[in-house]
């Protein structure tokens, strides 16, 4: 799963290159090498953990949001 998360986050940054600059530890790392960069992998885990907690805390709202898709 972490492999998928790294590439998903890398795709997000490829689509939003200005956002990569906000992460000082890998701001200058080429997009093609991001998924194998240790600092990037650590940040990916942090982001995905935060998103998981965010969705969990939405309670019943998360189910209705997913159903609306």
C-alpha cells in the first residue's frame, strides 16, 4: 500500500509543482526520483496518516460523501 501512496503523492506533486516547494527536505528533488527519496517517503506516510484520521473523524459524513461519488 505504501508503494501506491508514494506514487499517488508524487502524481499530486507533478500536477501541482508549486506544492513541492513547500516541503524543504525534498523541494529540489526531481519528480522522477521522489518515490525512492527517504524524506519524501517519510512525508508520504505523514500525509496518508493524517488523511486517514481526517476521514475517520468525519463519522457518518464520510459514508455519505463516498455515496455521492
